[in-house]
């Protein structure tokens, strides 16, 4: 028994002293979070950041649910019997308040997608981690996501362009990457300015997006050239600029629509 107790004491001391030589096991880096300095350090990390753009768009408060539902509820063909605010009764009744959490979540989710796009544009534009033309393609995908997000926001939170040729207040145009708090007092640009930026992003995206992403799965989940053309056609329809609608539509005899909205 004495020998067993001695061995146990020795093992305990070895555990204590060897453990003391190691870093505290509770002082670890989260495996699901990487620092800003290495987020774009490898081709795989850059691709993950690009894929994340589409994940932002699919947020349940954005195109993954609420944005689509709220805009359906604003249509004349929609009828709602449920007064529950969680299913958008205030949207249907056209009496939503500024402190409505569901509305604020939609706004925040769309701007989160915009800022993610801004970060990709900033970090990838000057990188040598991925070579051209892949580098330009990734930036083009980010510009497509930014254009899509601004279009959905300006349609939801501003007056129609045709009301006064875009002179009404539009949205804060955030075109720079923000990785810290601040800039919350950015003034609203006009509706016309927002549409100008959307068209600029789509023109630049069309130029650098691939004709195909290489497979049916990727063509259905990531933007390619026809996506930018199709979305641009929709933008010009919103502006009642039918000349450019025809011009864009003629670019493809058969446009393969990427349905993410």
C-alpha cells in the first residue's frame, strides 16, 4: 500500500510541475475566429471571405427571409389576418416605427453585407496572394453583392426613383471598409446618387465576372456575367430607363438568371 501511495504522489507531482510549464489551457485562441492580419493571407482564406458575402445575403433578416416577406406584404395582392408583429403585421399595415426590431435587423443585415463587400474589395484589390484574373473576379463578385444590397435597401427605405428623378433622400453610401465603430453619422445620399453607384458597380462587375462559374451549382450560388446584366436590367426598369433596359437585355439572347433575390 505504501508503494502505491508513493507512486500516486509522484505522479501527482509530475502532473503539477509539467502542467505548470505549459500555457494555461484556458488561454486559447478561438478556432472559429481569425485575426484581421491573416484573414486574407492564403487563397483558401480569400475564397472563404468571398463565399461569406453570399452567406451575408442569405441572412434570415435579409434575402433569407424578412426582406422577401416584407416586400411581399407591401404588395396589393397580399392579405394578412395575423396581427402578430413577428410576422410583419406593421409592415402590412404601413405603420412600422423606427424602433421596430425586425425592420432594424433588415437594415443592419443589408449593411453588414455591404461592409463585408467593402472589406473584400479593399483587401483583395491589392493582394498578390491570388493572381489576375481571379483577383479581379473576386472584387467583381463583391461589387455585385454591394450593388444588390443597395438596390434592395433603396427600394425598401426610400422613395421610388420615378417620383422625382431620384431627388429624394436615399441612403448613406458606405463605400469604404469599416472594421471598427464610428461613422454612424454619415449623411444620406440622394436616391439618384445611390442608383448611380449601383450601376457603376454592376458595370465594373460585368467586366470582370466570368461567363460561367464552372458548374451548375456554382452558377446557381455565385454571381457571373449574366447575373450583373440581369440585375442591371432590373435597375433600369426601376428608373423607367427603357432604352437601357433594351440595351442590357440584348447583351444576351438567353440570359441565365441567377435567382438570389
